[in-house]
């Protein structure tokens, strides 16, 4: 017997209780298949009602969770903020209004709402602009001698984590999280491609945004694109790499808006000018003014405050579609509870993580294994254990937010990011799972309702060498085997 086989056998002797030999064989078969030679794997499944472990393997191994990390972020948000929490956004003015003329500025003060103008809450999320315009008209304002200023200062300027990889910077799923967000912080780029080997032409962006594209794309005889939009926050330069399908009259890519707060201020200015309100100065935002040492706001008078959907709705959407921006905004909102008696808190990834760790430590969970840098799971540097995630799931199953939390997870085989996982199997519709995937990472965690009981389950796989379809089918077999299906 090879030495590696001896270690695997020893692990099963240690990790599986008597009577679960069949379940041990399920995982042994999984680990011994081609493509798993260099992989790392951890799992843990527990009967919620009595705490009994039905199967485990290396539960204390630190692995990259990808988007499964959103379970931690959304659970913490529910616990600390509550299901009915709504993000406010306030329109106010500075100065005086005389004969319809505002001698001062209009401010858009953000509190981290990631849903403003979001397609995931349309059309309700798009009504804000009409409400704002109507409120400004009701104040009698017909001319603004100052500017429209976006105040995103509630969060820091580090919209993206320093641990994200280059291919994610500029992508729609790598959009930064700021004190003000708009339109999911993304745009669509429409292209027209010709014969294979030629460079596609840029047609337009939606919404209209002024960016400088450096186009290195090529058309190819492929069915789907393998392309990247690459760029840094606050920069209007974007680089297009890779291939797109040939001979398409209209082909869409998606990228991130590099400075959402500024873009929102510009959007509001255009909308007000359409209504005949003249504005003397160009739109700007906190970051730009602060860097020029020109951020000197005076006393503001509120015009209107609008509110986001409830946290319950946001958490459901975050987990169903695996929305990175929503998750990172939730983490930074959690960070506003960071204790800083010296001055007001400007939240960040780091402050959110500190508050999150402190909360779960106070609830008796062992946080020593956590290595977290964001709330979405986009950073490969994130590390968790199956043990910690399982403890979190067990806790949330007994929380006052249990129904909301479990309902936020899509049904495997039915909907969301796991609609094709466990499809047409005995567990289809019975498993409520958050998936997580990136290069070499495939993870699932959540709950299984089986034979009148609820189980927590965590499966973490890193560094496998097979295609995504194959690893998903093999993880299906692990779950089916654990639950005797």
C-alpha cells in the first residue's frame, strides 16, 4: 500500500464513527478518482436536532471557500442589523434658496446602499430619481449656483480588496463597494464582431459612460467569449483582452463602473438639467474634493431620504445570485459598528471583518481558523474550515433569523446558482445550498432536509484538476452517499 493510501485510511479511521463505513467509502471513492491527486478536501455534515455528526473529513483544514463565504457575511448582517434594516440615502442642500436659486450645493449622502438602481430590484429600485427630482422641485429650486456632490465618505476609498487577482479588476463581478453605488456598479459594453482573426468594433455602453477602451480583442469561431475587461478603480482606462464569437452584429460584455459615486452625481445632474434646472458647476464627489483639499461642507438641510429594500430581501438576492457587491457592502456596513471613541467610523473591509469576528467569538464559535479579506469570497486568500462553517450553520438554524437565512439559500436542482446541482436526483429541492467556485475551487454549504430532519453540510474542494461539470457531479455523489440516496 502506498504511503498516501495509508494516510487516507488513517484519516477515515479517525474521522468516521462506527456505523458510517459506507459514508467513508463514498468519500474514499471521491478522493481516489482521477483529477484529485493534488486536491485538498474537507467536509462536515451534522444532524441539527441532536448535534450528531453523520460524516466528516479533515474538518479543520483551512481552504479557500470562494462565494460560500457569503454565508458568513449574510448571517452576520442578519444578526447585527436585523431583517427589517433598510439603507438610507439622503438628498440635502447647503446654502440658501432665494427666488428659486440655490446659492450652494446639492449633496447625495450615501450610507452604503448597494441596491440603488439595481437591476435585481427593478423597477422599484429605479424610482429614486423621480422621487429626488420631485422633492427638489417642491423646494422651489430652479437654478443651482453650486454643484451636485456625491458624499460617499461613510466607507473608505478601497472599493476592491488588495487580495483580488488582476483578471477580476474591471470585471462586472469585481465591482468595488463604496458609500454610494449605482446600477450594480456595472455597465454593458456592446461589440460588433466580424470574421475570425479580426478585431471587433465597439458600438456603445449601457448606461452611457465615458471610458477609454484599449481594444485587443479578437473574433474567433467559439460559441462563448473568453474575454476580460481590465482596469483599476477611479481610472477611465479599460483594456479588452481575449476572444469573442465571430460574426455577431451585437455582442455584450460587462464591466465595472470605475467611480460609482461620481457617475451617480453626473447622472443626477443630467436628469435635473432635463427638467430645466440649470447647474453652474460640474458634478463631483467626496474623493475628488478631499484629494484637492477642497472638502469643506457646511450645514446641510435635508430635502428627502429614500430607502433600500429590506435586509431580508437583500440577503436573499445576495445568496441566490451570489452578488459580490451586495456582500461586500454588507460587510462594510457591519464595520460601522467598529468601536472608535476618538472619531466617527469610516468603514472598510478590515473594520467589517473585526466586527464580524468579534461577534461570532462572543457566540462561542472558534474564529482562530478564519483568514478573511472581503465579504464576497472573491479573494483566493480567504481561508475557512468546514468546522467553522458548520458551527455557523448550526447556530443560524436555531437563530431567530433561521427561516430568513435558510430561505435565502437557493434550492439545489431548482433555482439560483445551484439550479443544475443535484438536478433530477433524490435530493433535488431538498438541499438549500450556497455554492462557491473559482479556478480550482468548488464548494457547497448549507442545509439538507431529509426524512423529516434538517442537516447542516459543508463540502470544500481546492486544487482539483478536472472540468467544472465533472467536479460538480462527483460532489453530488458525495452528498447523495452521505444521505443514503
